[in-house]
C-alpha cells in the first residue's frame, strides 16, 4: 500500500484502486453508454454529506457526489462514502444498487424531508432518455425525470421554468465494489442514497465537459467530473473535506497541517505538476500527492503545500 498525502479528513488508502475499483475496465453489467462514472468509494463505510446542485437547489455535494444545477451545486447536505456500513438516512422503499422496484419503475434518491436527497423510493419511468442525453427533472421530492431505466437526471439547471440536466447511469455492483463503464468512476453520496457513474478526469488538465470541474473522489482514489458549487469557494478558502466540490477547479481541500497558511481546519490549495512545479503561495512547494510508488496516473500530480 503506497503512502499517500492526507487530504482533509480523507486519505487515499489504496491508489491501486484507480485502475480497478475506479472502473478502469468496462463492466458488462453497467448501463450501455455510461461513459461517465463517479468513483465514490471502493469500500464505502461512512457517509459524509454531499450536496448536489440539481435544478432543485441541491447545490453542494458532500463526501461523494455533487450535482450541478441550481439545486445540485448549492446543497451542502449530501453524503460521501468511505466505508462498508451504509447509513441510509431517511426512510427508503427500495435499493438503488439492486433496482428492486416493480416493472415500469426505478429506484431513485429523493428528499424525504424536503431538503436534499436522503432516501430512496420507486418512481415511474416516464421517459426513455439514455445516458448522456438531455433530461427534465421534476425535483428532489417528486424525483421523477425523463431518463429511462438504469439512469437518473442530474446536473440540472433551470431553463424556462424546467430543470434540464443529463441522464447519468446508476453504479452497478455494491458499495464495497462499485462498477461503471470504462472511463467513468462511481460516486456514492447523500447518505448512500445516490450512486452514480461520472466521467473520470485529469485534475491538472481539468478536461471535463463545459460546466463541470474535475474533483477528487478520495474514497476511491480517483477523480470525477462534477458540477461546481454556486458560488464557488475562493482559492485558499476554508473548506470541508466531506464535500467533493468545495474548492475551485484545479484545487483540493487539504488538512491545514499540510499547508503553509490556513486559518481553518482545512483549506483549498492548488494541484501542481511535479515536472513543472508552480506554487505561487509563499512557503508552498509542489508536494507529491502520493508519497511512495504512485500509480502511473498520479506520477506527476502534486499539491501546493508542505512536505512531510
């Protein structure tokens, strides 16, 4: 197991997961065309809250997944997975991993108390939208959408009175061994009620589609495209390591002990290239994200901070 720099309250336990649990290979059981998968916790145990910013004011994403719409990115109540035991939060009438609803219905996350997603229920399948296609979302309480079986509408923003987003595939497998199509990773959030495949990305290149940023999916030692918070925190600002999108694009939430200047428990700091280090912050160096034997994907990745 490689020694890894501690990021906020989370540590990358096994960076080899980037090539395995992070869905490096295509899973036969994953939905067709699920090109983007959120790697949310190869072994999920605890759920930090993540908020999603879908077209319903669910802005922030805690610890696992964030939505990107008026609703999706502003809601700080989601949950990020980090272990095996699942705390399902509110009352759940179905299992999002096994999709055990009656024919013609699907198991989706919803806001049982009117806030952010915290439970699951069966809703009728009202459309046939495929993964990656546009969709209309009816809100966190109603939780219906125009996506077909195997996907749900996320990253929704209000347009002419409707919440318009994109169909995203549910992760396959289970919380301890999530599976997504090649090129995507599984993001588990909102007290375990949300498990979605998001596009994998490069935090230095920030190569996500327009409107999405590349964030660290620490529980699974991977990086996923997700919607930013609105407003986006400033560089160097205090942050919560439980929120996947609690820092500006190109930066991560790090423990204050690893930073030259941070007046909170955790602050945002920029990623950097070890080959071409550039850390303008006084006293900061480009420190390897993975201290020993990093996988090929992370050999050049560092963060602006203090060495061990």
